[in-house]
C-alpha cells in the first residue's frame, strides 16, 4: 500500500490529534440539564430496566466511540489516497491517437467512423485503472493533443467532444513521433491508434518511426470499402485564349465493385458538363475537358451515383477550383513600326495596346498607368517607372550594359523553368547578329550564346519594376516566324502583370499554406468554407495557415480580399477499406487489452463511501437513542 | 411564565419554595363556602353531628336498652315500673350524645408546592371547605400540617364563627420538607388521644410508602379518610433530552434521557401508582377521593365528595 496523498507520518499525526480530541470528548462527562421532579421513585421504576443493562450501556458507549474513531480513521486514510503499490508502480501511460482524417467521415458505420472512434476511446477512458493515465490526441494533417496526461475520466470524455473530422490525410509518422516523445521515460507505455487503418507508411523525411519500448494497439473502425472519389482536379486558362480553359480530373473507384457515377462540372454555379461514367474496381479514370468556356471564376466538380445515392465518403465527391482572374493589361509599344510585334499582341484580346513612336514616348509615358512598356529597338535615356521589355536595347538607358556584337548567336543555354520561357522552343532559333548583354547582380540570364558565355536574354528588376532585355533584333532572326515569338511576348506581359499560366487552381488540404499578402499587413483574416472566420498570422509577407476543409476560402489582408480553393484530392484517403492490421515497421499492432470497464481503483472513494455509511448509521442510532 | 435560565444545569431553588397566596380565600371562595355550608346543612339535617349518638350509654334523651342493676348505679335510672311488674331491678340506659372530632391533616411537603403549587392551593381550599362544613355542624375541627413530622397544629375548635381562625392558619401554611407519613402520623396519633375522623389531604408522594401513614391511623382507631390531591401535569412532565433529574424533596439525582417513549412509560407508571393507591384504600375500606386540580373546586366539593360518600 502506498499513499499518493498525504504521507503516512502526517496521517498518523492527524489521526492522533483528532482521535485524542474524540477520546477527550467521550471521557468528559456529558453535562446534563438539571430538572426537578416531584417524586423521583416513579422515575426509578422506569430506569430500573436500564440499570439492569448498565454494562450493555457502557458497551454501547464504547461502541459509539469506536465508531467515531473508525470514521476518523477512514477519513484520514482517504486523505492519504492509498493505492496498491503494484498498481501505482505499474500504472500505464497511454497515448490515444484518434484518426480524424477525411476517411473517418465515412458513414458506413452510424453515424460515422469518427463518432464510433470517439465512443471507443470513451470506453477506454472509463476503463482506466486508478494508476493509469491517458492522453488523447487528434491525428490528421497535424497532431493535436487535447489535454495533458490525465486519469480523470470526465476530463478525458470532455476532451473527446472537441474532436472533429477534417478534409485532410493523416500524418501517421508525425503522430507516432509525438506519441513516442510523450511516452519517453515511462515504463508501461502504450500507443492506441483508433483508425480505419488508412494511414500509410509510418515514415517521414527523418526515416521510419521507431516506437521504442511503447507497445502499439489498434482499434479498427469501419466496415465497407465502396467509394468513388475525385482524386485529381485541375484547371487552367489557355495562354493564347484566356477566355477558354481546360480541366483535368481523375476519378478513382477504391471499392471492389463496378460503380456507375454521374460527374457534374459547374462553372460559376452553372452546369457546364455532365457525364455518366462506369468505373471498374480499383480503376483510376482520368478525364480531360478541353476548350471549355462559360466560367469566369469558380469551377466545381460533383460526383454522385447514378441511382442518386451517395457513397460512404461524401468528402471526396466534390472538388473545387478557381480560375485565374482576368484583367486587361495596358501595354505601351514604342516602335517605329513592327508588324511582327503588332501581330503577336493582337493574339490576346485582354491587352490594351497603344503604339507610339520614339518621339511620342515622353508624352505617352506620363499619361497612362501602363502595366508594361515594350521598347522595340528604342532605348530611352531613363528607365520607365513600370515594367519594360527591351528588344535589342542600345545605349546608356538600357537596363543592362550592351557590349560587342555577336555573329550568329544561338540559344546554347536556356533557363527553361522561367515563366517567360514556358512553352517556348528557342534551341534552333537562327539569329544573324546580336549583342552581348552584361547582367548586373541579381539579374537572371534566361538565354545565352557561346555555351553560356554571352547572355542574349536577361530578366531582372530595376527600381522595383521588372524588365526583360533581348539582345538582338528579332527581324535579324527567324524568331518571329515561330510560335515561340507570340508566346514570348505574352509570357513577358503575363510575368509583368503576375498572370501566370501555371496558376495553381486549388490548394491541397492538410498542407501548410503560405499565401502572399501585402507586405505591410501583419495579420490576415480567412473565411473558411463553413463560414467561420479566423485570424491567421502573416510571416514575411505571407499568410500562413493549415487548411483542413475543402472548398472556397476568402483571405482578407488589409483592404484586399482574395479567394482560393482547397481540395482533399488524396487517393489514399479515398481508399476507405478498413485495414484489419496496422503495421509500424516490423511491429504489428495488437488488440487493446487490460481495460476493464467499471473498475475504479481510487480507494479513497470507497473509504469516503464507507465513512458516509457509518455516519448515517451513527446518525440513525443516535436519534433512535440506541447508542446513548 | 416560565423563567429562562442562563445556566440550565443549576437547580431552580424556587421550585420547592412554599407559596404564599394572600388571595387564597378571596370573595368568590367565600361565597362558595357559604353556599357549601347551606348544602352541607341540608345534607347533614337530622344527623346530629354535635349531638351524635355514640355506643356509650349516657345522659342523652334517646332510650337505648336495659341492664341489670349493679350496686353503685344511679337510682334515678331504675325503671320502677318494671320492678313493680316483674320484681326485677333494671337500669334504663340512654345513648350518649357527643360531638365529632374531625382532624384535617394537610400535607405540606415540598412536592405539594411543586411547579406552580397547584396541588397545595387546591389542598388548602379543600381543607378550608371541609373545616367549614365541620364547624357549621358543631364538630370539633382541628387542622394539622405535616411533612415528615407534625409541623403545626390548629387546636380543636367549634362554631362556624371560628372559620377565620382556620383561614389564618391555612394562610400561614407553606410547603417545605420531605414526606414521611408514617412518622408524621405516629406523632399525630400520640398527640391526639381523642379519636375521630382523620382526613388526610396529600399527594401521597411518600418515598417510604403511603400505606404506612394510613395504617398508623387505622391501627390507632382513627377513621381515616384520604383526599388524594392529583396534578395531571405530574404525569406529563415537560422534559426532553439528556437530563439530571432530582427529587424536589429528597434531592436524589438520576441521569435520564427523556424521549417520547420514556414519557409514555412515565405516564403509564404514574397511572399505575394512582391505581395502586386507590386499590389499597378500597381493599382496606378507607374512603378515598382523588381530587384532581383540573377539576373545578366547587364541582369537587359538591359532586365528587358527595359521590364518594364523604358528604351527604
């Protein structure tokens, strides 16, 4: 027996002091009220029977005193919180990882898998031993402990109320590392995973997770495997016709049966396309929708069974995307006349192009709020206070220094990943003459001749504005005759105006999102798909948050509000078939054991109950004059 | 109104103090006594109390019997007619006519004055009433106050006009001391050679036994009559809880825890005690009247005493 409360010495001292007081009270003769009677022999007749039982009366008084001392002993013992030594030393420390990933929203078990998982954990909490302690953590893209290690059943049950399912995948490795960190140093440690088993490999960038001496248990939740989900969804505008767009999506049947589904594509809430499909078991079906139009902002894909019912996991039956926002770019072209350039600029109807001669440049530059200026074989003395494309720059006004003439330079080195050069094939462009550009520090050489020694295409920033410089006259080359020419021009303008053809149409839930906001903003506000707004921190010009729900978000930073979409798009989460076994490395999780519902090992509770019972008996016997 | 004590364990000494009640014989009581006298006169009409016949032959006017002449007899009582006819000397005997000695023995022990002294007040009224009846009928009335001895004595007196002497005597009477009827009656018997009616007015709370005092009267040829003054509140004491009870006369202490059950048992024991007294008197042909203080005094005298055969 070990006292987890007050130490034994203090208990003995308390019992001795209070017990002595009780004894003194019993030893002291009870002072009775005095009353006169006219004829005491009549009272003696009544008391005659009692006198015959004087010894019994003394015994009753002794019993009463012993009862009081027993009461005191019970209360003092309760103060000591006595526990069986073996249970205290061998108390378990349990970390329960509740899977709150998207697959736990499956409704194959009523009401859903997460609710069943919470009920399972509730049973475990109620069956904790007196010396056991438990920590409950929510496992999704992050690991969220819901409280400290505790043996308080009611507290643990309250913590469970705060768990909610997310549209994310579970980061099993992160959760296991958290659990092993918590359990480090405890002798009897146990990790209980309550999940459908769709957790993937327990390894991350640091390698596989080692459980150490902690034992692993697994409670399986879920029953069915039938599910069809949208596992890929992407949309982009055409670079040369931004009023049209194309959509790529992928459907996956993770179940064992054929599934007939109906796929709806909604643009700005209106139906754009409707397709009925049949997916074979385990089939991944990519679908490509080219040349779509009719939506300017939002796209949504909805999946439903042909018979009108929903499958077990509705979370992956919808996907959302946002088309890049279109706006007209104002472009000033300073040229003596260039048909090739004019033709290229005509390809984008969202461009407002103004042509001026070099003489009219000074007047024109100050009149409009230009998004870009194209200098065709013209180089002003000063840099314009906007983005600029220099075609064959000359003189001191060029953003880069121009040196020596190059004979038949070719693009020997190309920075293909730069947005300006996307979709461009410049390797075989023939150039008669060109000039070597000398970039400054921070400038990016996008193309260079002489095996990279002579830059002929440079990009960078000057005075906070972007520039691109091409070191040859395009009319001295065959570039205008190629598809690459208009793409180059439009890519440059898109780059200047931050319109990216590779615009990311949606984010993935579970990732840490870093969304660019104005540099002066320190805090932003995001409105989630469920309508709840939450503040998010801004770090180095980016709002940082972890997305847990799929749908459309609104991010407000300062005066600017931007919208973005987020999707689950995870085939592993769509595969909802519960796993019978859970493996971590070579360790197979066992069944949960050692939890016996209804057994509380806090002895002090029972001591108080017995004390209350004795007190009730004492009260009853006293008032019935049995012990007086 | 009951007095609230700061120290409840202290004995209330005043509980045993004799009561002095100057209003004991007020006008109303006087009128009742006058009325009682009339009733008594009607009851006693023809029953010559002051001229009572006795078993002794004497100088009365009522012829009683004849007997043989004995030398020394008064010649005046010889019946000469009989001598002439039968030649026998017979002496005529006449009944002796005497008055009656009535002794009113009033218990003045402390128990009579217990509480609000209802019993003592009631006993004094009864005593006065009986004395008035006796005086009005030319009997010799004497009043004796006793506790464990004879405390005081009003000498034998006659005539209704002496009733105020009775009142004065009773007014000065006070309760005190313990009850010992045997010793008190022995003293009384020794002091009163003339036998007569001995009316014992008491609550009969005698620790040594009420029978012994009555027996002393019986054995000494007195005609005892018991007026048992009963206060019903004695059977229902207003006590509760852990108490140290003490006898107001003897001071004997007893620790007792009074509960409703105990009070029930006490009432039962008290009733048994009263029944025991009544049974004793019936067995020994001692006239017995239980005079409850809750019964109106005039009703007690006019109805209960008459029904009990004491007054006719």
